[in-house]
C-alpha cells in the first residue's frame, strides 16, 4: 500500500515555518541525546549503546 501526500492543500507560511522549526527542534534534541549517550559509553558509565544515528558503540 502506497500513501500519496495531499499536494492540493494550501499551507500558510506561518504553518510551514512552525513545522520546519518543530522538525529542527526534534532533530536537535535527538542529536544531543545521541551525543550524551555516546559520552556515557565512552566514559565507562554504560557498557553498551545504540544511538539514533545508526552506529553501535561497544566498550
């Protein structure tokens, strides 16, 4: 089943801006969590970590 986006709906500039800023916030928080988790593994506080960027770290 393929889902096609509705390209006929009009999106105001303010709604577009809000969506872009929200996506950026989510990506930034995700990256910060990944860095925090990696730091925990590399300092020895955690033995294993799988992070959002798709890499696996073992200690």
